[in-house]
C-alpha cells in the first residue's frame, strides 16, 4: 500500500486528492474545525437529552428476567439479562408474512396481576396499544418452529463495580424500563424479584 503526501507526487493512475482534501485557506479551515467540534458537542448533548427525556416522560413497565453473565473487563461490572419476553411463542406473531431474522418486531405488552408485563402479540409494525398496554421495539434474532427469539437492546445492564455478583445471586430479577413516546427504551432499575414494587 502506498501513501501520497503533498511532498510526493502521485503515481500515474492515482486519483488526485484535491476533491477530498481541498487546500483551504487557514481561516476557512478554522471555521470548518469549529463547525466539526460544534457538531460533535451537539451530538453528545442530543444523546444525553434523549436519555433524560426517556427517563422523564417515558412510560414505566416492569419485566421479569434472570441474570446470565457477570463481568466485562473493559467497562466494569455488568449483568447480562435474559427476559421472559425474549423467547416468545410463534403463534403471537401477527404479521401477514412469516417472521424473518433481523426483522423489526414490536411487542405488545400487557401487565399481569403482579405488575410485570408479558407479551400478548408481536407485530412487524407498531400497533396501537390500549391505555393499559405498552409497546416495546425489538428485533427477531432466531425463528424456530414454534417460537421466536427477540432482542431489545436492553440485555446488558451496567452496575457499580463489585455489585454485579450481588444481583447474580438472585435467581430471578425484575427490571424497570421506561419507554419514550417515540419508542426509545432504557433500563432505570434492576432489583431482586422479591424487592420489586416495594
């Protein structure tokens, strides 16, 4: 592989760099750099604001789960969560065509008598829930003969270092999730099953 710099002429057949790296005057370069930094700052602020808005205005639901895995060496302690709504019966699929891998799936959730939600329908497009129901967006990971494996992007929950093992000692957990009106979801709390809703 050869590298081309300003001091080395490009070899025959090598496309000129001018269209990609224009030789801009210094004031223009600084202006572009400021815009680039501003765009990055706005992106970070947008992500933070979106998370805050989800926590502030999102609808709260409780899901039942079990812990799977303990530790990520790069980012500290986390708990991998296996939700009861991650493996759902195939007859809940409401699409006109059979479900496909990596397809979007909108899970219609209905709270039970204990306050935790269970899946009552899976749709390829967002359905209209009743006032007591909620919709959680996921994706189809596996299609089995009689069931579907779904993923929600909520399967990993980071905790303060050293506290992941405490959660893992409990065979069942409940997860509090907030779902924003625009569909974004985030975990706000993970507690032992016996301590939920207290």
